[in-house]
C-alpha cells in the first residue's frame, strides 16, 4: 500500500497581490457561495521548486524545465568547434527527443523537464560528435532520455508526448490555496511624482494608476505519495526523505512573488497539520465551506480545521496513523520536529 504524507496549512497575508489573473487583479474563486482569494497550485509549485532553500537542499538532484534545450546544445556544439549548419541539425535532432520542435527553430513547442542525468548525457554526446565530426546515431539519440529522474521531476511529474514510456507521474499533489473567509478585492489608487518637477507650471503627478489587492488567511493542502516518490527515485529512500523535508520547509516558508516589491508579502505558515498513513487521502477544505467570520480569525480557522479532521475520523475511522502540528499562534511545535516527522 502507498504511504501518504498530507500537509494542511494556514498562512496569513496582509494586503497583497500574490497571484494575478489576466487583468492583473488577485485571482479569486467562488466557494460556499462567496468569493474567496486564491493562489494557483502552479504558482505555488514553481515558487517552492525554484526557491533558494529548496535548490540548496537538493543541489545536484534538480532538473531544468525549458523550451530552449536545443539552443543550449547548439551553443555547446559550436563552442566545441562544430560548424553552424551541422550544429543546427544535430542540436535539433537531440532536442527533438524531448518534444516536437517549433517550425524553423531549435525551441521545443512545450516546456520539457530534463533531468541532470539527461543533461549530462546530452553534453557527453556533444563532446563525442564534435571530436568525431559526425551526427548522432538513432541509438545515441534514444539513449538521451533517461529513466533516472531528478527530485523535482519525481515530485511534480513529467509528460513527454513523443515518448510516453519516459513520463513520470507526479508524487506530489497541490491544491489551489483558498482564503478561509470571504474577500473583496480592493483597488489601490496610486500616483508617482516627478522629482525634477518644481511645480511652477504643473503641480500634478507624473503617473496615476490602480492596483488590485486583498488580504487573506489561506488554507493550503499538499499530498505526497511517498511510495511513488521512492519508486520514481529508483528506490533511493534517503533521497526521497531529503526531498520531502526540503519541500516541507519550502511549503511553510516560501511565498508567491506577485507584486512583492509593492506589498512586501512574505509570510510563514502560522499553522501546519501534518498527517502520515496508508489511508485514502482527503483535503480538509470542507472545514471552510462556510466562511470563517471571527475577530480572531487564526484561532477560529485552526478550530474549524481540527474539528473537521476529528469529524472525518469519527465517521470513517482514523484517516491517518500519526499526526504532528506546529502552531505559531500559540508557539507550539517546531519546524525541525515537523521535518523529522515527515521523513520518519
């Protein structure tokens, strides 16, 4: 049976614009009949995956997500002394292993997640081709794709339409973060002043604009299939535990960067409930189907979340084998112990 790790978080943000829609306003969703603030799972995963702390913890075990792999291979080939025409052709053949190329371009049509082992294999082949002044064989091209995957690919998955046998099912599922209460997106009317304008002929501002914002206490949910993660990492349980610990730290510490300079919207999770077990996972978002309305929003949200977990246990039996909490509202628990718990 699969072993699951579930993380339930409450994170508070003062007025901010963490994740914008096509109009530049904070993303929202209707839940329980009221408008809620929302941060997409795509935004959350990218900020965690590319954060300094996650990259430092997983150094040497992270891939790259890019359309421009063919461009980098072309540059490597020409730097190795291969003529441009040949380099163009060979780079296209190599990059084409990870997806269909754009017409008359070395760029792949869709983002491809390429592991360190695959990057090393490609650069090794570049050296061979340059030394022997020849193009890649079919066998060499096929060998570029490697089932030895990286931590980020194992966690968040990969799809190669041209080679489904090298697809990787994501071991980590991330819900869109949603506010536990109703929100109204407001507009910040702002002006900018010209420092060299002495005001003698024009006392007006040099620029006028508007920016949408809102404040919210978010509920976030993450589910990690540890069994699948270990399998995707070729049975390396130690590396899987490191990845889970690093991801957990990123989840509780790293904020989306939308309008960061304008709002200083950096926050740590104020409450985390971690659960482990082989039981079928479930989100606790239903705890907030009825929007929280309380002057002590943090305490009320924690109570609602924990009560919902208790109710599920009462109806379905224990939904987890073990649990650990950190509560920054009351000063209970620690990040170190949380990381130890999720990796045990």
